[in-house]
């Protein structure tokens, strides 16, 4: 039977890990992914909407993102939103779709992305350690029997080590992907 504090630690660490991995996914590796543009805000129907809320985003090939608004009248707004988002992309309207070809990445640009990924990984690790600290404080305050306290501390540390290892493994993979030409 799992302890409620351990369950809370695992839940919070998983959230931090998922957030970190989602941030990794938004880093441009030279391979097109919908995540690169799905958060772009577009002016639609008098309000701001995320691109993924008003269009189908596909990657027909590794160097191209294709956006098909569900309402064809939004094509120009989609093009404008991608230009003003300053992602370094140059969208082209092609009938009812917007095509976004990815530029080739220079070595310097790849290094910048590795630095960004490194920062994201560190923020994720810090978040996981903060969860560990908060849970261990709750364990101390709860004044459990000593053996239960020791077991909980050990289990929380194990969860922490696993979450940090996951972040490090994903960072290593992302770095490899970024530096592969």
C-alpha cells in the first residue's frame, strides 16, 4: 500500500516531468512537429485563440508544417500570426492551407537550442527537488513512527532520483538530436 504523501510526491514529480518534456518538444530540432506552432495565438472571431484550437496542424514531411484552418477565412490570420510570433518561420498561403517550410539550422543556432534545452532540464530538476523538499517537510511535520519516516524518506528520494534520471535521459536524447546534422 502506497503512502498518501508518496502518492502526492509521485503525482507532482510526474507533472514536473511531463511539463519539462512538453517544453523539450517545442524546441526546434530541424524536424517539423506540430508543437512548434500549436501555441501560436491567432486573431479569430474577435478574440485570441491558440492555433491548435482552430486548425489542423500536420507535418507531411520532416521539413514542413502544414496548417489547415477549419474555417478557410482564417488563412490570412494564420499566416500573420506565424509571422508575428517571431519563430523564424516564413509561412506561405497555398489556397486553403498555410505551409511553413523550416529553415536549415546553422551550427550556432543548434548550440543555442542545446543551451535552451539545458536550461529547461535544469528548471525541471529544480522543480523535482522542490517537490522532494516540500514532501519531506510534510513527513517531518506529520511525526510518523521513525521506521515509517525513514521508509518514506527513502521512497521519496528514489522517486526523485528516477524523475531526475528521466529528465537527464531526455535531455541527452534532445541534445543528440539537436547536434545531429
